[in-house]
């Protein structure tokens, strides 16, 4: 029985939300980065543009520092701007970027679409349209729009970042890297660009360069838990399990509610044969995130190793309820059924694993063995 790399990668795929989705054309970042705000410093009455500018400043602070609280403050101000001026297209655009950066893609698309309906101009219009297409999963259309934005404004760093994401998510890793390289050349001080480029490198199995980028991201933003989590993932792929554990631990220290970091560390502990530690981490993971299929898979494995097949199957069932198209889950459950000598159910699971992954050798061998046992009865 194996824990299969493809399943572990699901964690990181789910973690790669569209980091700092941006609508800007030429922001004054030094002003945004140094600004400190309080309600008492503003006039008693403010108009739509003042709320918009205030939201923009919070947005760029959030953008650079991955601060969810500042995204909330930005949204509050964009909301007030829109309330006073329902046709403020840029406020809708940036509000959509805030929602998307928080992972609320539905609200992000809605707000970005409203901005497009009202009407934006120049490069911002095409970047906005690219974001809408990207969040809908239409990477080709997204790339076309981001490219138009860059043609209109060749210094548009965030359009290059967004183009890199569209290329990378569609499997065009070399073009993604070219776009990220240009974004970093134009805006070298932002961690999100290094984190995104690190995944393009990882998809090309160049984990050394991925780790270099994440080292830079951590130097720029040393308290960002996701950067340590991502580097732990790269170390895992390199076989540096102790370093992976260290980074997952640091991610948990920085964010004790980081369920995926617990299940990832539990996965590495399982690889190291530290089964008690693995069980503790994965149980904590499902407490924090009941939809963590990785954690249920590891718990299932740990019960399987102990010969507790019913508990093993129960946890594989939960994993499959969450993610139903991953071959290793069916193979693992097939192993547990085989351990119970329930060869009929083992055959069903192994066959499903082979259907999902025709090159899955362990499932093929399990299916053959189960069929032989079933036929000999």
C-alpha cells in the first residue's frame, strides 16, 4: 500500500488560489506600503472617490503582505464608494480582486463582471476581462486578454503575473515562467510572484529552483505561513523529509488553524514510520477541515498497518466521498478489503483504480491477486 504522490499534490493544488489578483495599472506602492489609517484621521464626510482611494491603499497593503484583514478593510471602503457612486467601475474591479484573493471566486467574478459592464478603459479593461475568464477556468481566453493588457501597457507587472498563472494552469509551463520572470523584473519586491513561479518550476520537476524562489518569498515575507507550507511541499518532493517537517511545523506555528499543514506533516510522518505522530496530526487536520481527503487517507493507512481493516475502510470511504476520482484511494480501500478477505469488494475497488489510472501497477497486481483468491474459493 502506498500514499501516492498525486494525492498529496491535491493539497497544494487546492492551496494555490489566485494570489493577489490585481486590477491595477500603475499604483503608487511606496505610498500604499507605508500608509497607516484610522477613521479619526479622515474628514467627517467623504465622497465616493475618497472611499475608493482609501480602499485602494488597504488593497495594496493586503496585496503585499497577504493580509486578509486588510482585504476586508479594502472591501468595506469599496462598498461605500459603490454605494455613493454605483457606476464606479474601478471600485467594482478592485473589490472583485479582493474577493478573489480571499478565495471567494463567485463574488469576485460577480464584481469584476459588473466593472466590465459599466466599462473600464485601456489595459485595465483587458486585465479585468482576463481575470473573469481565469476564474471561470477559461485559461485560453484569459491569456488572450492579459496579452492585450500588456500590449497596451508593457510595464503592467500584474498582467504578466496573471498571464503566468493562465499559462501555468493550462500546462504551458515555459510560457508561464517567461511571464513570471518579466513580472519579477518589473516588481521584484512582491512575494506572490516568487511563490507562483515556484509552482511553475515544480510542475517541471525543477524543485531546486522552486525552493530558491520560496527562500526569496520567505525573506520578503517571513511570517507568511503558506510560503513555508509550499517550501515543505518542495522538500517533500526532493525526499528531504526532515526539512519538510520543519517547514510544515513553522507553517503551523504561524497559523495554528492551518489544517492542510497538519495533514501534510502527518503524511511525512507516515513516510518516516512515525505513526503515532502521523495519527495525531491527521486527526487534528480533520478537526480543522472535515473535507481534508489527504488526512482521511493517511488515517486509513495507519489503521490498515495495525490490521484494523474496518476502521481503515471507514476512513477511505470518507476520503472517497470528498474526492471520488483519485485511483490510489480505491487501491488503498481495495487493500483493506483484501486484508479482510472480502475479495469481491477488493476486485471492485482495484478495477476502479485501474479504470482511473490504466498505468497503476499496484492496482493491476492487486486486481490480479484478488481475482485469483476469489476464483479459488
